[in-house]
């Protein structure tokens, strides 16, 4: 009886084993003109530069906290 009860109760769990997780892929909107493409790339480059600047500032903070070795 215990094996039968275990089998019945575990069916929903085992039914989900073969399922793959859902993957969502966000694609940029199609570009309609060359000027639009250039402006999109410029915006993306500006965003990457901002992120790099924030990383540089964050990496410099520990160095600024250390006492100078003079």
C-alpha cells in the first residue's frame, strides 16, 4: 500500500522531469534606416561607456581606502 501511495503522489513530480525551462529571448526592433541604425549603435556605445566608468570608479574605491605606502 505504501508503494502504491508513493507512486500516486509522485506522479505530478515525475511528470515535470522532461520539461525544459522556458527561455525568453529579447530581440531588438528591426532597424528601418541607416540613420536609425547609427543612432541605436551610438546609444548602445554610450551605455557601455557609462557602465565601464562605473566599474572603474568601483575598482578605484578599494585603492583609495588603502593607506599610501610612502
